């Protein structure tokens, strides 16, 4: 962990109290996108030459990603003391004469995308020091697909839990199928691997495909890196020609939309009309951002997009919405939190994949929201919210379930609790947004 990250780390098991707050104002600096940081660094690792990634995300997930890239043979060095510009000396095709062991921490997306590339190595073992979180997330479908391409994969249990050992190095092309029903990360993993196998690969997606917006992120990054992927409009069939090469590039990571969703939702529930939050470095054409903006506007938020800047004014009466949440799956917990204070009923559906995140983001979130006084009903693939515009009583302790997204959602609820909320396990916010509570304070929230 860098000195900067160490200085901002909080002690394990820490609690934070979020006091009721009616006024939020400011223009905080957003964390950089985890989605793009992960994909740009993998593309740079697979390039033969030096690439530069500016504004990589600073989080626990990034630290896990750096470990993985180094284990694959890349050299990573900061060009500046502010750790804004990262130089990556790529390896082309990862090689190693010795068995490799990698601790992926609690970074599920990092694990799954690197699992594919790691099949180019003779032997690699992945493990986690978060057995109750990432250790319970399934990887079976991806391991089966890698087996089809010639790797020997050994996971734990029938669902392919960590630890996982892959013996690869001598892969072949051909046709492979992958289920997208639980995660789009499986498909992204294969898309990063396929160009460097050495033979043409055809990928067919069976079942449903969750989080399609993130597949477009993967395809955009691959295109930037010089990789050609042919696919149909429905994202069901992909053709990757043999012997393609990732090109060294200079990449700039945009702001993170799930983090933006948190700050925008917090301002949206603020009751003082003087509340205003302005966020920058958000790509307006990113599908996740488009759907997030549409959702907040549908709820009645006063929101304006101007290029890469988004401004939201609070103090407006919100209304319930019915929303297909798959396209903004990482934003759903904070949108649910905002809906708890909207007039009428809200329904967030097509979100079954939330069961398989760092926590069960449907059942665990609803349990803690109800503990706080919200009226929510969990379903297998949906959350139903009956809003309470008058706010809730609060004054209780709620558990973040070791999940940064739940902590953000519960913090928003704390703002509209008459007696505030106390959150436990707040150290886990460092997974994606280490400065989150400090940024809340700068916006005017009393955080103890």
C-alpha cells in the first residue's frame, strides 16, 4: 500500500456516526473509475512496451490490481509524487518459469478479469484474506470456459470458490460458451484473454447477460488498445481473430459513476433547497452514467449535465420510480436509499446479481434499512421501497456487512434519520472510495 493510502486508512472495526443533515454543498473530487482503471491496466500489462495510465483509482481494489499486474510480469512505477501518472512496462504475453501465488484481497472484478489472463501462465494460485466475502463468490462458469480453452482449473467446492489454481500456458482457440446470468465479468475475462491465445476464438453467451453496460466498457478499452472484436448487436456472439497484439497507449481514467451516484443521491435527499453538489470528470456518453442520470431525473431530482460536469440541487420533492437496475447495478444500493425518502413506491428489478457481490446486496441491505426504519421488501431479483418523505427515526446501529456499497447507502439514510445512524465496519469503504467520509464532512455532514 502506498504512503498516501496508509495515511488515509482507518482502523479495522471502526464505527462512524452520520448525523442528520439538511444542507449539502460542494464540488468534491471524485474517485477515478474502478471499471476503467482495471481494464486499462490489464491492457497495458498485455502490451509489449510502456503505457501510461493517468488518474488510476486509489483504493484497496487498485492495490490488489497492482499486485496482479506485477505477478503477471508487468513493471509499475509512478511518474510523480502525487501518484497521478502510472507507467506500466507491459509483458505482451505473460510468462513465468515458477508457480505464481496472488492475494486478490476483496477485489472480485480484479479476480475474475485476471483469472482469464492467468491461464497463459504454467501455474498460478489465487487466494483471499476475505474468506467471508470474496471467498463466497462463485467462479464456476468462468473456470469451465477456461477448461474448454485448454487450462486445468481447480477451485474450491462445486461453485469454484477461492482458493483457485490454474495450470495453463498451452491454450488453444476454438468455440467456447459462457453464461452471463451471474456476472458479465466472466465474459470480459475471456475477451481480454482471447486475442493473445494465438488462435481464433468464438465466444457464445448463454442464459442472460447481466451488466451489459460493463461489456461496452470492456469493448471500448480493447478498441483503444488496438484489439479488434467482432460482435452482434445483442452481445451474444463474439469473434476474436488470432495473433492480435495489445498496443502501448496513454490512457486517462475518468471519474467513477457509482461514487458519483452516492454523492448525487445524498444531495437529492437533502431537504434544504440551497443544497448543491457539482461533480467533474464524468464521461457523458458512458452508458452507466446515462442510465443513472435518467433515474435521478425520473425521481424528480434537479440535475443538469454539462459536458463532463454534473450538477444536482437538493431540496426537491422526490417521487418513486420503477427501474430495470441491471445497467447501473453498482448504483442500485444508493438509489434504493434515496427512494426511501421519495413519495410513493419504487421498484428496482432485474437485480438478482446483487446477491453475489461483497455481501448479499438485496437481503443484507434490506435488513439494515429496515433496522433503521425504512420500509423495504427484498425479492429474489428486486427491491420494493415504500418511501417516507418525512424521514425516519434512526438512532440505531447498522452493519455495513463488510461492503463499501452498503456503507454508502446507509450513510445516505443516516442523513434523513431524525437521530442519525451509527455504521459499523466503516474501514471497508476503502475498497473503492477511501475519502468518502471525509468528503461527506466537506459537504457539511457531521461524521463522528
